[in-house]
């Protein structure tokens, strides 16, 4: 039913607005480029609200002046005639604003549903906000800082987290803005589909510290041929899932999360996207947020039949490594058959050694060097992004 209503609202909006109010009103110079599929809808609603505000401001001001002159007191003995009230008049000024409000609500709800209903076929891009830079990871393994490359005409799902304080990922040309709030289970997700090639600004729209104004970047929208050439031109040594698999072994996760289900912790094959039964009789969907919370705060939700043995990896793995581990869990979708009885420990039994990984420094130091895409992190520094801030589009 919600999808049907959403479709009706979308069709109605497109039918009424056509190509949008912006060119009709000659206001193209006032707004950024419309570079995403839902950018015209956002502009249309915004300009309608501005026009409606101006219309009623002028109407009410004119009515005040008219009645001020028409019903002014002309002599000291003049006494106005008593007014008994008017049902028609009072109904009119109550019903008309009510209908307008309902229309604005339906219009805004339609845009909200469009922007926050992520298509199933969207391409995942992982985003990490950190004082004061944006980090991006592609599923193919390429990583970038303050610069992002995406293909035109492809739906992109941005899966976002923060390493420190609240940030807000804002691409004005896409009319897309989403807050990224700290927390062990907090992933923010939004999507967009670019409609034109070019380079557009990325901002942080939430004050996040003294250098907040320098937390800017660029998104470069490329045609599919150029994007594929860009992907193949880097020196990435593996996909995010492959890096996550290496990290999974290096941190010792594989000793407890055994693929045959005999370890003291649940096996991970095939769990992503499915409901997991928890202690206490509840259940949870195994999505990005759940996997992230299970790594950083493993006792928050205990899988039914298992004990809270897993240590927290808070401060041991970085946000980028968390995303790689999640990509790995996503990639292992095929459950492995359980071995014959007697060949392994029963689920939930205490292992000989269940302990946090022994690390003398951050986990990133112990991970094999990950080749970055040429011209990404080293070249796309925050200083470079600041230097580009002279123009919105290049």
C-alpha cells in the first residue's frame, strides 16, 4: 500500500510540475545544478513554498491596508455595526489552509520516501567522516579521500559512519544531505542517481569542530566507460571483501566464528540480511548496523544459544576496517554444512583461549599495506580540496 501511494504521488507530482518550476520562474541562477534524479522534485517543492509564502504575505498585507482604509473611523460618534459571525467565512479560511497543508505534507512525504527508500540494485559506496576529511571506499577496493568518483545513471547507496563527532554528508547538486551520528550501531544510509557528468561539491553541513569549514570534497560523475577505466587504472590489491577476509583471519575471528558452526561464536556464513534469534526471545535483522554493533559492542545483542564471550574491538579496528569486515560478512552467503558429531566443540562452549587480539599498536599497522588508487589519498588532501573551493563546479 505505501509503495502504491508513493507511485501515485510521484506520478501526480511529475504530471503537475513537468520539467520543474525552476526554469519556468527563471530562477536557475539561484540554485545549484540539478544533478540527481530527485533534485528537480526538491526544487519544485522549495519554490512552491517560497511562492506560496510570497502570495499569502502580499494577500494579507493588501487586505490589511484595504480594510484599514475602508473601515477607518470617520467621526467620534461613528460606532461599528456588531458582527454576529459567519459560518461560511470561518469555514473558508479554515478549510483552504487545511487542504494546502495536506497537499504540502503529501508532496514532502513523497520526496522523503523517494530519497530514503534505497533501491535493491544500488551500488554500495562506503563513507567515513572524520575531523576533517571524507574517506570513501569502493567495493572493488579503491579508496579515496575528499574526492569520490561515481558513474552517471547508476543508483549509488552511501553507507556512512563517523570516526569521531557528528558530521553531515551534503552534496548540494544532488539535493542530498544526511547526518552521520556516532554510535556502535549507527550507520546512516541514503542514495542518489547522478543524471549528468561533472564535478560537484561535497560539504559537511554540521558544525564538527574548529576546521569544520575545511571539511569539503568533490564528487566526480563519469560516464560508464570512463568510470570503468578509472576503476581498472588503480593499484588496489583486493576488493573490500577480500581485505575484510584477510582482516578476519589476522584478528583471529576465524578461530571462534568457524564456518562449520562448531566454534563458540555463531558462524557468519549466510546470516547477512536474515533475522537472528537473540537471547530473551527477540530477534534482529543482520544488516550493516547489527554487524558493526556486534564488533564494537558484542554483548549488546547475544545470539540465542551462545555465551557473551567475544571481546570488544572498539579502538582496535578503524571505521574503514569495520566496513571491510562487513563487506566480507556480506560476501559469505553460503552456509557450510555442520560436521559429524564429536568432531568439534558444541556451540556455546568456552574455548581454550577466547581473548582480544594481542596488538601492540593500532590494527592498521599490523595489516598488510593496502595499495591506494593512484591519485587518490596522497593527492586528494584536505589542502587540495580547500584550494578548489573557489568554484562550485569545475
